[in-house]
DNA sequence: ACTGGCACTCTATTAGCAGGAGTGCCAACA
DNA sequence: TGTTGGCACTCCTGCTAATAGAGTGCCAGT
C-alpha cells in the first residue's frame, strides 16, 4: 500500500509549494492551498509514510517537510505533465532567434535565450566535431613555412589551426596539398578521418611526403585527440536568485564546475535523441554539482544529435517548466540547423 | 600639515592589514604589527586626521578603521612600490604559456594564468579587429549560392561569416572575387577598410557587380559595424573567496557586469600603451561594479596595443601584487605575439 | 608633539523567555 | 480500515537584557 494516489498528490503539492516558497511546507498550509479534501491530520499520516520512504524530510523536528532528491525524482518521473509552452514563450523564442546569421550567432542567442526563459544558468555545446562531417578544408599560406589550416564542417563550425611546415612551401604545392586533402576528407564524418588521414600520407608522392606528414599530424591532433569541443555559457547571475539558500550555503562549487569545460561537456554529453534528461542533486556524478540539478537535451537536425544543451540550477527548480523549455529550445535549434 | 610621512605610513599599514585580515583595524593592532615607533594614542590622532580627509572610515563608532576608495587610491598612487614578481611566479608564467599553439590557445591560457596568479576574475580581450590588419581573405563555396568568408588577421585571429549570394556563383567567379578582394585589402589595417571596400565595388566589372556588392556589405557589417570583439573569462569561483563580505552582500551585480561583454570591453578598452590602469570602486563608470576594482593593461607586440586584459576583484585587493602580475602577463603575451 | 589614562560608545555574544508552527500519537468515529 | 480532532511535545524564531571586549576621543601631563 506504500503509495496510493493521495500520497502522490501530497508529494506533488509539497514539491510545488516548496519550489514556489522556498520554505518547508507543513500539513496545515498544504490543505489550505490545495484542495486535497482531507484534514491536516490525514496529510500528516501520509507525510510520515512519504518520509519513511525517503521522498521528503524535515530540516529539523517540528518543521515542515522538504522534498529529497528522491522526492524530486519521483515527482519528475510520475507526477509531471509536460506543460506546453505559453504562447509568450513561443514568441520569445522566435523573436530571439530570428535573424541569426552564423553558427556562432545561433549558439550565443540560444544560450542567452535559454538562460532568460528558465532563469537558470544555461549551457550550449557547439555542434560536436566528432559528430560532424568535413565540408571543406582550406590551406592559407601565412609565411613561407607556415600554413593556416581552416576546416569547415557541415554543421557550420569553422576551426583553424596553425601548421608549422618542415620547409618552405611553394604556392603550387599548397594548391596540391589542398586538393589531395579535400579529395580524401571532404564529406567524411570526422570520426572516420583518422584512418583516412593515415592513407593520405601513404598515398602521397614522395617529394611531398614530409609536408603531408606534418599536415596530417596537425589534422589528427586538432580534429581527434584534442577533440576541440566548445561551449557557451550564460545566466550566471541567476545563481544568486533565492539567496544562497539553494546550493547549501556556497555557490563556489557550482562556479567551479561551470568553469571546467570538461565537466560541462560530460554533463550534456552522450544524450539520447529526442529525450530530455534530468539529473537531480546526488544523481550527478560531479561532486561539485551535488547540490544542483541539470536538465539537458541533445539537439541536431532531424533525429540526429550534433550537440547538447541544458541548464544548471538548484534542485529546488520548476522541473515541468524547465523541461518543457529546454526541450522546445533544443527542437527549435535542431530545426534551425536542418535548414542549412 | 595635512599629511606628513607618518600619517601616510599609518594609511599604508591600515590598507595592508585590512587587505590581509578583512577586518577593521584598530590603533593597538597597528602598533603591534608594524614598527611605527609611536604609541596607539598617537596613531589614533593620525587616524582622526585621515578620516577627516576621507581616506579611511569606521564602519561604526568604536570599531577599527577601513580604507575608503580614496584611501586605496592614495595607497596605489603614492604608497605602492611595484614589487617585482617572485621567481615562482615568473616560472609559473613560463610553464603555463609554453607550448601555446594557437591564438585561441594563447588567450585561453593567458586568462587562466591571470586568474590563478591573482586569484581574481580574469578577462582577456582577443586582439581587437579594429587594431589588426588583414592578412588574407578566403572564400569557400558552401553551396551554389553560399560562400563562407574567412578572414585571417596579422594577429592570428580567424573570423568567418556566411555570405548569401544573389545568385549561383561559378568556381571561376569565386576565384576572381577572392583575388580582387585580397588585392585590395590584404595588408590593410581593418580600420582603413571601409573606404577600400567601397572602391572595390566601384572598380568591379559590371558582370560581377551584384556579387561583389553582396560580399562588400557582409565585409563591412562583419568587420566594422558589428565590430566583433571577443573575450575570454576565467576565475569566477574566486569571487566567493572571503565570503560575500566583499561586494557588499551580493555578487549579483558583479556577475551581471561580467556577463555583459560590452561592459567588459569598455573596462579594458582604450588603454594607454605600457601602463597599467587601476579603477577603484566608485571610480568605475559601471554601476554594477561600484563595489569592485579593476586592474587592466593593454598588450600587444612592441609598444603597440592590440587588446586589453585585466582582472576584476573586490576593492579590498592586493594592489601591488595584482598590478605587478597584470603588467607582467600583459608584457609576456605581447612578446609572444611579437614572435609570430 | 607625543603619551598614558580614562570614560564612553558601540558591537557581539549569551542567556532566558514567550510565541508559534508543526509534528506524532491516540482515541474516537464512519 | 481509513479518517479525524485533540493534545502534548519539540524545536525554531524573535525579543529582551546583561555582559564582555574592542576601540575610540579627549585631556592633562611630560
């Protein structure tokens, strides 16, 4: 009998009230604010059970109840109807994103949009190189022994890297290198390139072998090993909403986590298509984010995923709203990318 | 007689102690910690004068004294011997920066280095486009009607922008456009380009006029109007050192200011060569930073400036150390750029 | 011009007390 | 069996009063 419908309803009420008021919620207040149709005493009994099961807890004897991470989890999994975005929000998305001119532009607008709509810290990963395909590789002579390698991907990213050549290279030679490299790599998924780059060197005419080797090593290093993932961040000031009460006293750990790109990438990495993932408090692998929740989603044209985006906020957050917003924005950005 | 040597010495002692302990400093503590050679009573008289002059104040009657913004200013202007960097710091700079491979890489390393050495929030502006010269412009066909314009500057920045052409462009045409554009603009300061771009269109053969006009407008827009300045940020967690006592209670305004790129650019913009600027508290034009200080410096190869860098911290900061570090790092980065 | 002494002011800390919110439990009830 | 009202209990909160301590300002003396 552990959890009948009313108990779930009580849990929902507790979560909703606590999210709103930021204060432990008691039995009396509950029946006042929600039409539960029972007396405070009954609610108390239910709360006792919920507490036993680990979904809520009291900060101290004779205070109201507060949801635990498990409580939020249950709330999200079983008690949340995804609320559709308000027209105002839809319009905000349109207004914000229209006229984006660039991949950079899209990413920046997206992250600011997310931050503004959810009133949380927003993170947007640039389309992942490893999931992109090469559209074009360009070699630009910078000096006699230096080339600038510019890679353009099908997702619109442009990456550049300086290549220090073993000796002077003539213009014709650059031309030749560019031709070969594009021949081999254009249109290929970046994930597949390592072996191709290898072949490139092997098949290369002996007199250009040295130059090509050099180029190849930079290619490998840039595109694969140092898998140059980038991301954009916005909404930091939102961390200070609701005092320092969220994040148990100090936001230092959260700031630290947000500063570590690697950590953030893990957070919004490896997502499944068309789903929105919610990590609540302790579920987070990263220690510094034990007091925070992360709502993230993959985005990309169609059903594929080229990157992740999401928000980071206190465990005490408006999950239904946040989830809906993150999902909507992810979808919108995906469609935007599909148009190109 | 307003400020004899001993009074200045007292001010210095107050600043140093307060910076270190974060607590109002009293006359007794002063004579204990510094060899002033006079009694607490004498120091009290001096402090009364300093307070009258507006250099220090008491948080409340019968508390110790705390420096005012004016006090810090006097301290910085007249009482600060630039302390040379410790060998450890010099080594840290070397170790951190060696092996930088890219402009991006240099900027990122620099900003992290600054944050770590000063234990403050660090800001580094990418070499300003308006102060750079065009090294090369590349046009890469993306589709029949779309080109990717890639600009490489002499400071190593690479900017790209999508150009939507009025109609299909053949490869040969692209080739021609690229040639003309480079002919005209390569080697020119970006600040000088607007008129040149104008000429470019005028001198253009009639059959390419439409395409060139389109390209020109993107060039102008990207390079000049939307003067695409970028910057990197690091060390956010440092804001939480010393509790929320610094920044008078809330770091929200500071976070807000740091999120506004425009604001930050103003902060570290228009610097004079080879100087380090210090803005203390109220001296700051930006309201949100009234409770913070900014130490900034221009950097660039030789005596020229191509960008700014600096740190943002509480007014209660170690000015001599911070100034020395900022200066050293700026110089180092300048030298690094000069090598390329 | 400096110093020691002293009274004064203000803060920070502590303890005690009353009020209130909220609970847990129990006995009664449908 | 599930629900309810009643009641004692716990613990937080806010208030007041009392105390100790730090630091000052001023004055008279050297």
